[in-house]
């Protein structure tokens, strides 16, 4: 594509403009090839402007930089484009380069602290049963056409996002279900896209190492509804959540409320729950329907209500919606049952926030017959204050608490564990086992018949981050092998 087309609608300054043919766009100098445009973006830890010479060495023919960066203004062979803000410019540049693919997709954005992934996969199931061809971009993976790409960020960078949407359009997909993270919204990765539907699930204490306080966190989430929603788009909001209630009152346009509240437009009336699933009634705009789901927990009732509100907005037949919900078995690492023993119930969950941990522990506590165990830690280089809160929640709701390592990153795992322990009220319930593999295996060995075990924090992740190393690690595999070993030993003892 010609450079002039790529820069359409963008304010820029250039002394040596040449209408070159641009072969690709990169924001990472390692991804530059001959004939590429390199856009230098200033990040939290690294500044793309420090890598412009590396991009030139790799063959970049066009550089896009912030105003004031003029070291290269007279470089003879490179076209240097100056813009007020490269982070804003890259959104338009990528959209222009890939032909504004959002125009050919119905795009549903989901934001909130917890529930985004479950809602997105459930909606994918509903749209598939209704005859749509949907794709998913979120925490677990990016599903594009027949490809499933492991996720690096919940919301990818602007260039990758436009590229993925273009691939979706080319493969015949007509709906994109996208998890809009607070980082992605605050960093303007989603600018240049207009959403048909925005869902607000809830807001709890997370990412405050980045946003600093809850008000900034809330404002980042709010961007989806105030800046990125189409004029005829719809906002679907959890009215039972404090911040959801606030959001509903602060935005205009079409809105659908969901929750248990009498004011909700899509309202759960009553429910029954067992380890087989949840049965409940829902009032959808005055029409009562009965729902059965194999998911567990009140938090998943909220997730289903959000999906029902979207289905209502898209006029999908309730028979198809209910069939999809009943056949939806959940998402990897989201209160996922690990099999291998008929005597223990072991679950793996991504719960890494206070609210999420409380939700899953409350669910399992209401269903258990024996003791409830929880194995968990907290991630390093992340919001520190939540550690003590999660320690308090775990020690209050579980009968046995095993505190271990999560993804310590650059922190000492023992320091993180000490932070967690400051919130524990009853330390007699607790045992510290820093090595996560040992913690999982020992818990499964010690538990009694009829006990329930929750392994929390990492969920679908298949790695552990220790310093700069990314080590293969899967809670589900480790738990499964431990369960099988225990079962084989029990069988040998019987014989």
C-alpha cells in the first residue's frame, strides 16, 4: 500500500516525503523487514524511539516518531514521519493498512475484572449454534478462522488486532468477541474500532499497580462505552456491581441491565446448584425462561445473564440459546474439574483477584461434604496490596490453606508469601510450601475421601514465570498425575 493512503486522516509533518510502497507495519524492531514502516511507541518500560536505528538496519523505509524526535530528520534514505502521538497514530495507520476490517464484523467487547473469558466463550458457542461464524480474541487464545493462536496479551497491540480482524473477514467470520482489558483501553490499542455491543461484568481490585487507584481503573473500563461504542450500539451492564450501577447512570444510549436486582432487564429469579451444574429461572424483558448450565457458581449465573442479554439484542431464538448454554462445558482453567480419582474433587481456576478467589471458594464451600482445600499464591511485580486480602479470604473460606508460589517474576517468592500471610487470620489452617508442584502433589496426597481441592491463580496457563525464565508448568497436568498416582496406590492397597 502507498504511504499516502496509510497516512490518510492522520496529522503529520515530513520534510522528505516520498510516496513509497509500504510492505508491512511493525512496532517491534525485531519484526521489521525490508520495505516496512516502523512506528516508535513510548511504553512503560521501553521506548520504541530507542530502537529506530535497529529498525533501519533491518530494512525499514519509513519511520513514524513523536514530534521532537528529530535525530533522523535529514537521513537521506529514510522517510521520517512526525506525529503528535505515535500511540494514537498507530491505530489509524494499522486500520488504514488493513482496510478497516471492523466495518465488516459485528464486534462485541467485554470488559471487567472477572468473567470476560467465560462470557466470550459462551457467546461464541451461542453465535455458532445460531448460524454465525464467530471469532474470539482474549486471555486464553485468539481464535481466527480455523487457527487458534496462544494469547500473549488479553487485548493485542493495534497492528496485530487489525491483522487478526482482516484474517477473520477473509476467512468468512462475521462476529468478533473481544476481551477489552483495562490496559488495552488505557493504552488506546482499541482506538480505530467501533463496537456494536459493550459488556461490563464487574470491577474489583486488580491492576492497581498500573492504574494506581480504583477511579483510574474504572475510567479505563468506561472508555469502551463512552468512546468506542457505535452510536447505535448497546451497553450491557451488571447492575448489581457498584461500578456497573454507576456506569449505567453515567452513559447514554441503548442500555440493558442484568443481575439479580429487581431493576434488571435480564434478571435471575431463583437458582439451585450442585456439582452437576446450575438450574435457574431468568426474566428476559418480561419473558420467563428456565436455564440449566454445567457451570458452577453464582458468578457464572452473572456470566450467563450477560450472554443472554446479547442473544436477546441479536434476536437469537431462545431454544438455540438454551441449547448452547446447556452444552457449554466451560473454559480451560475456569473452575475446571481435574479427573483421575472418584474420591476427590479437584478444580483448577484462574482466580488471581480477591473477588474471583472469594467467588470460587464460596461456590465450592456451599457444595462440599468434606474439607475444602485451597492451593494458591500471588504473582510478582503486580498489585501488592491484594495479597493480604487474598490471604484473608482463603483462610476464612477454606478449611486448609496451602500457600505457594505463582508467577514470582522478579520478586522473591518467599517475600510474596510473607505478604499473603499478613492477611491470614488463622495461621493454624495454613501451610507454606513454596514449590508449586510439591504443594499440589502434597495436598492431593493429604486430602481425605470426600474433600474438595481448589488450585487457584494460574488456570489455563501452561508456564511459570521465574525471573526472566518462562518454565513449562501446567496445574492441570500436575494435579492429574498426582490423582492417578493416588488412585493406583489406593487400588494396590485394596488388592
